[in-house]
């Protein structure tokens, strides 16, 4: 399936990255809000799970060589963004 968009390929990658980070932030906020405690832990685990699931799905859909550096970078950013979202979820 080919979709047409006015975004350039480079811009599309940036938009997808920001959407993913916003998903982690909101998911972590929600998880910590429900738990009412341990926002950093709940948020960080939410980010970790999101990154792991998206990488597994990506590997199944697009069979390319695994890039450990990219995975590590996204995992670190996902856990940090999740921890921030979790902290906000408990605090607000």
C-alpha cells in the first residue's frame, strides 16, 4: 500500500519519532496516574515496553539487520521520556 503525503521522507521520520515519544509520555503519565505511586519506575517501564514492542514488530515487518546502537539509543530515550511522564502523572 502506497500513501501519498506532502511531507518529505526526512520530515516523515522526524514526525514518526515525535509521535512515538508523545505516545510514551502519555502512556507513562496514564500508567503512573493509575498506580498513584512510583512514577519514575512505572513510567520508565512503560517506555521500555513501548520501545521493545515497536522494535520487535519492526523486525518482523521489515527484516533488516539489527542495529544495537539505534536500539540502545531509543531504549534510553524511551525510558527517560517515560520516567518524565510517570513523574508528571504522579505529581499532577
